[in-house]
């Protein structure tokens, strides 16, 4: 039985070798050519030729830093001067290990997971050839768990080319995961794409994962998931398993999402999220049949928010969104993740199905002036389940609160207006987002709320 399994693998690799040698897309000047054959010097099927070119682009990351430990007793900010000893925050030093991928050899850019370098004061990057570099953080995005680093004085680096069109990835495609598990050093595991477009896992706020059975363990975070051409198809980010151990269910952030987030981090140092202005649901067979839609994938539009980007472009309730910029959309979760990473002000072409016809609409994504549900929860867990809108007189108004939501349990109610955060005036949603980003290191957040004729403070642990 063992020899039969080996023969099957050998035949599969040989077939893929023949396929990968047929065509080769062009790359930028600093990128490497495709691997022409998957066999070793003895003519046996092997991943070694591809790995020899890929491994130099995958790095080990070690970080040092300090984290603030909040006091055991939470005290509202306006009373903290009365209890200086109880209110004193403590610092705890930490060290962490992870992985990263060089995506620009000339400039020394490296992409990794946000949680790998969170709160880091020192970032050290080690290459497969033994060289080490200091790195600085260009920007990070907690909602996609991606961060961009830049090496100081980069020299003789190798960059990993990205897959040109990740929509071509299919379940069953062979993949290889490379990283630094448990600090052991460069390690390679292999498997297949187990599923695409995984959402609703509550691992990150914006999810559209590639699922793989290639072994991913602690320390692999930020490492590369590549295809047999030696192209980056995803950044390894999480596993599903007891006690953090591998059971063959790992997740990677798809390369299309990586590209859009990295571009914004380079330009702004953060992600300026765009909004489409629709609410919707997954497309079920019953819904598709009701609207005479013959396709099996797409995102169903339940409601178009007045004045939003979709409304201005002519999207209607009952439309089925089938593509964004020509790339098929498999689910509402995938559409949401794609829109969220494209950025405010981006011009997109939205493919929709309506009344038996396929249409293409030009849409310009907007900065949100109203956010709700999990989108509001991305600002802070305090708002998870609430609908927020810019208030005419300044501040942020709570226009709805879902019963039994986290926002409701914190005490938020419909009609509340958030006017200040930590005694700093809040002018609107964009201003609130900015102030929350600046308050990441604070142990406690204090929100000033106007409720009718009353004023109250609600404090939460950050």
C-alpha cells in the first residue's frame, strides 16, 4: 500500500511538472522566472528545484517589545487623579517569533502578520543564508492581520513573485507552506488547497481565507503559502486545532487581499476602508431560483443604503453581485472582504445580475458615514452590534443597537451620541476611528455619551 501511494504522488507531480512548463507569465525585473521542472538531478519528481528559488525570500522574524498591563481595577478617567497608585499601568516585556516574505528585493519590503510584530520595539529579520537585518514597521492592519516591514540597508535580496490572478486558484491545487515553526528555523510542508473563501471563523475581522492541509504551526504566522510555480498565493495566518497544534486545518490570507492592503500601507501607513453601501446575504439555491439566476455563486443585495456608493451607481435591492473588476465573486463574505481592502475612493467595475441580464456598473467607493454590525465592531468591540452615523451637530450617533449584542451589553442605546473619547472631542466616524487608532496602547477607553439631556461616561478595557 505504501508503494502505491508513492507512485500516485510521483505521477501527480510528473503531470504537474509538464503543465507548469507550458506557459509562464512575465514578472517585474527583480522577480525570478517560473520553475521549468519539478524533478531533482536524478530525474525523480521533487519540489527541491522550486524551493531552492523560493526559500531565500522567506525570512524568520524575532521581535522584542513591551505591553501595557492594565490595572486590576478600572477607574473612570475623570477620577483617576484620586487613585494614582491603583491607576498606574505596568509594563511587561515580551519576545516573539514569526515568519515573513520579501515582496520587494530592491526596497527591502517584507509582509508578515500584524500579530507577529504587534507592540514590537525591536524587529530583527534573519535570512536563510544567515544574514540578519534590522527592520522598521511601515504600517499594519489589525482587521486583515497584515503588516508591512522595511529592512534597513537591504542588499542582495530575493523577492517572491505573487500569483498574477488568484481567482485561478482551485480546490485541490498543490501548495507548499514555508515558515519558522516553534523557532526551529526554515521548515517546508506540503498539501493541497482544501477550500477557498472561508469566512465566519472569527479569527480576523475581514476574512476570505484559503484553507489548506499543509502543516502550519506556531511560528509559521506570516510565512509563505506558494504554488508549484513558486508564486506566493497567500500569507499563513492561523490554524484550527486543540492547544495550537496542527490537525491539517490551516488558513492563509489570499494574495489579492495582500496586494491591496500592502499598497495602502505603503501609501498611507494604514488602510482607508471603502464602503459599497449595501446589506446582503449569501446566495442560496432557493434565492437564485427565485430570481431566475442560473449561476451558483454571487452575493445577494437585500438593501441599498441611501446616498451610498452603490445607490449613486444604480445598484438595486434584489441585484446579485457576480464580479468585482472582472473577477468572479463567490459569496457575500468574499465581496465584503474585497470591498473593505480596496480602499475609499477606489473606482471599481461591479458586475451584477438583474432581471435576466448581466450589467456592469461603475462605482466609486466611499468613506463610511454610517457603519453597522461587525463593521462597527472593527472600530472597537464596544460598538459590535450597533449602527453608527455622523451626527448633524457633531459626534457619532447610535442609530440602532441589536438586542443581546456586545454593544447593548456595554450599555449603548439607540439615540446615544458619542461626543468625546478620553476627553478629546469626537467630530464624526472618521475622527473616532483616528482617535481609537491613537489609543491602542491605552488600558482603558472612556467614551463621553450624551443621552437626551444627560451626560454619562462608559469605560471599557481596551
